[in-house]
């Protein structure tokens, strides 16, 4: 079957979103309005963006995205409230530069969450409350290098963050968000964390799977993660989907000026497989968001190295690629 746009094609399955910023709204606003049902601020709601310093809030850029969404009947995913990155040092340090006490950090964290979540209550329908707190280390459960962990330890700071967010907007859906959720060892650690929350009746409603993939990704691992996390009775959101045209280990020296046809086909086939899996599990999945609108503005052009990447459904001119055709025609 073929439909006019992504949002229409998937209206009976799940929300289809894109990560955007005010500049992308200027250059790609018509594409966003015509293809998507949801948007996420790429960086504009992160702590360093909305509260760069103590008692200083800068909502202008986030407001532009939210207002655009409201004017065009788009849903908004909030990203993110508590993360060890892109957070001002003011949150964790006193005037002498020493770590604050756990109680002080909780007071500051609550004030931040209250202010941000209440500002967008009724406008942002869900939040990535905690981002990337589980460790990638083989013998490490939580990310011990995080300043939240160093000051607070354990799971408590996350539990409090979810409680604060729920109090600030009881109607919002609250998510734990992370990458490499398909890695078997990390998947089990994330499950352990989510189960702990559920066992303690912490208001956690879903798991956000970032889904930053390469063209050699094994889709069966995604299925295992969806099944495991949803067994806890929580929602699954695909929060940051893209597919790099480079394989693992190709970080050095390889840089295509144009998208090679063979890799374009592999990418399109992988998107096809992923969306076939997601459609088959629509009862578990509420939203799928691409991390960026088009290839030209993708974060992967600068990470892990600076090079051209072509990871999304639209090229840098906002023209649909073969991957788009495979996703929309089913």
C-alpha cells in the first residue's frame, strides 16, 4: 500500500517524528509539516540550553520549536531532563568549585525539573527524564563517571527525577532513554534498572531506544530489546533513529562525497526490515523519531569523526531517498 506521507502511512501504527531545531524549522518547515506527526528538540531542551547558569533560564529556542509544533498540530517529545552531558557545572558545584551535597543537588535538580516541565505541561506529552545512565563497561552497572552518580550514588537520583517530573506534570509520559539498548549485556542492565523502578512504583512509563545503527546492524537484536522491555508493561519509543552508511570499524579515512549505490541499497533494505519489525510490534511501540530531518543536518556528519554521512530518509535537499520509499510503501 502507498500513502501520501509518513504520518499518514503510520497513523494506525505509531507517531512519526524528527529531531529539529529553529534553523531546521526555517529550512525544512514544510517538510516537517507534510511528513511528520511529532518533533523533538535536538538540543534545545537539554539542561545547558534552557538553564546555562543558576537562576538563568533561556527558553527562546525551545519555545520556537514547541510553538511551531502547536501551530501545526504536531506532538512534542521532551528531551532531556537529567543527563551527565550538556549540563552546566553550576548544578554540581558550590562557589568554591567543590561538589555540592546530595541534598543540594536534589534541590537544584527538582527546581530545574519543576520549571521546565511545568512550562511545557499540556504541550510536551512525554519526557526523556533520564538519559544514558547505564554503563557501557563490562563489569559496571551504572555510569560511575557521571557527576550525578558521584554525588548521589546508585539509582536514587533517577528515582527522584521521575518523581519530580511526575509531580510537575502528572499527565506526561516519562521515559528512560539510552543507546546500545540492543547490546545483550547492556540490555540486561537497562532491564534491571527499569524493573527496579517498577518494583518500587516509580512513575516510569516507557523505555526510549535511541537506535543509532550502522548498515551492518542485526535487526533481531532490536526485537529482543522490544520484547524484554515491554514485558515490564511499559511503552517503547524509538527516540533517535538513524542508519550510518559506514560499517563498524570504518572510522578512519573513509569519507564518501556522494552516497554509494550499493550502500544506499543496503541502508534502504535495513530501514525496510526495521519498520517491518516495528509495524509487527505496533501494540508495544508508541513513537518512532528520526534523529534529524535530512542528511545535511545529521549529527553523524561530525561524529565519531567529521565526514559525510547519509543516515536519514531525506537527502540534504529534503528530497526522499530510496530508504523513504521502502519505509512508506508496505
